[in-house]
């Protein structure tokens, strides 16, 4: 199973991640399900959790932003266009939809170092915070 190295990698990335985000408290928790996932959460900060999984050829990091039913219907098309326009300028991240959720995500090589993982998680978390604040007017 490719996830054997994921948890140790995430544990090693905590120290540089704390330093980059200026946070003391970052927690890791396994998420049960068909695909092994580790949740990275920030209990003392207003940041969304990041869910990390090992897909074999890449490590996927996903942050859920909001549900599709939270989008103001009259702005749905404009939101989608805005997300497409923002995609190229958001560092190390992309927007997408998974089921009924808008997400921001990034991917790393399965050979990523702890520093690579910390940078990806910090950048993704910052991008999620910025996205939620910037795009809030599209939401109910």
C-alpha cells in the first residue's frame, strides 16, 4: 500500500509547517474510509483542514472550501469563470469540485521531502484562507 510512508512524512513536516504558518498547534488524524487519508487540522487558527492521501504516483492535498449549495445561484456562472481565471495565478494550487464541494488542491511527488510537504501544506492553507475571503461575496 503506497500510504505506508505518508504519516511519517507528515509528522516530519510538522516542525517546518508550524514555523511557516506561525502556529503551535497542528494536528494529524487518520480518516477511515476506502482510501487512506490523513487530516491535517489547525485547531487554534481559522484555517480549514487539509486532507492528504497517497495516490501512488502523487501525494494529493485537498482543502474543502464550501458546498455547492452555499453558492448564490445568481452568481454561480460568474464564480466558475472567476475560479478558472484565478487558477493560473494561485501558487501551487488549483480549484476544483469534488461531489458537492468546491476545493482547492495541490499535488507532490511521492518522493517529496518533509520540507516540500510543509511548503505545499502552508501554501495550500494560505491559498484557502485567501480564497474564502476573496470569494465570499459569491456565497450565501
